[in-house]
């Protein structure tokens, strides 16, 4: 039996998904931090505007689009000092056969990712 991905491995997978999306949208990476609990994960530039992106890997039954509003306001206040826009990128990850089961090493997985959510 395969073992489950660790929290850090799930986070790295989410980072890769969001990073590819940012790259496809033309963002230029100024800083990338893939360590758990180190925020923001991406500091990027697009159209001469600085962007802070918070990435979170979520597993069923947690909603990939739900975030802690108090924490996100703290990040936004920090970003405002740099005249940066703040975004949340939640990535739901689950087993490809049964989304309610954990992602296993070396097996297929399903993704719920609805893009960047602006924090206003």
C-alpha cells in the first residue's frame, strides 16, 4: 500500500499548480517560499504591480476556496505597505478515484483550483 503525501508534499503540489497558473498568466516571480507557515508563498510582478499570493493545500471535506479572513487581512496590511495586491489561492487535493480519500505517493489525484481570489 502506498503512503499518504505529507502536509509539506501536499503544499508543494499546490505550489506547483498555482505557480504554473501564475506563469501562464505572465507573472514574474520575485520571491517564492514553499515552506509551510511562511507567507506569502509568491511575491510576483505583473503589469508593474506587486502581488502577494497565499497558497493553501486543502483536503476533503475542507473547502479549497475558504480562508481565514483575519489572517488574510493581516497579510493584506503587510502587502499594503509595499503597495502590493493580495490574493488567496486555495487548492483542493484528493485521491483521483475517491476525492474524499487522501492523495497517495505515486498515484493520480484530483484538483479543485478556482484561481486567485483577491483580498480586498
